[in-house]
């Protein structure tokens, strides 16, 4: 309870770290910034790979972003299941290990919708489309098509970083920011 100057008493709820709950989030963001600002050297250009198969010399930005994104989705799911016994949470997360399943099927189990639908309902349909593209390209990169992460995708990830982050916070607030009872 807080007493105001005019004598009223107001109940103030405790503040939580919310969507940014870990030190590693800051580290991911600093790493992304460092990679973006780092000068691209000739040795970064993969000149020993055929031009048609070369990734962007800054492809690491996309890979870092996607790792960061996956950690946040896991955190959201964990917070959404905070009233579920730990053994069930761990079992469910291991059953839905891949991000595609987590964003769709498992997210639907926990929250009754998909992550993309939440983004769209909150006014972030562009972010949903962007994330789908990044996921597809990251998967292509991982499965033998390094050229899928090109300069245009790198620039898109950097340009969308702020709005994607705002969208993440909006979804987190919708799905997980509720006081414990």
C-alpha cells in the first residue's frame, strides 16, 4: 500500500522483469549490435565458395537473432505453464523441441492459438510474416543452402529488430504477465 499526498491509499503491485528476464538477453542484443557494426573484411566474404552458394558475410546476425528468438519463445512457454509441475513442463518442452512445433502446435496447447495469430491480433502481422521468412531461410541455411541467408535478409532482421522486440513484449504481456495467485 502506498499513501498519496492527498491521504488516499493505493495498492501497488510488485514489478516484474517481464519479457526481458535474463542477462543473456542483453548479451544477445550486444552481440547483434557488434556484428552489425563490425566492418566486413574480405576474408568474411566466403570467396572460396561458389558465388551462387555464398551466404551473406554477416549471416551470423540472422543466426544470432534466431537463437535469441528461440530462447524467448521457450521462456514465454515456461511462464505460460508456471502453474504446471516442472516434470510436465520439461517433458512437454522435450516433446515439442523444434521451434516450428513450439510456435504452432505447442503454443496452441498452452495458449489456445498460435504465436503468429497473437502477433496479428496485436497489430504485428508484418512481424509474423518476417519471422516466418527468417525461420524458413535459417532452416534452408541449416539444411545445405547457406545462400538462403543473403544480405537482404540480414538487413531485414536488423531493420525489424525494434518492432519485433515491441511485438514480443506485447505478446508476453498478453500471455504471461499475470500475477501469481
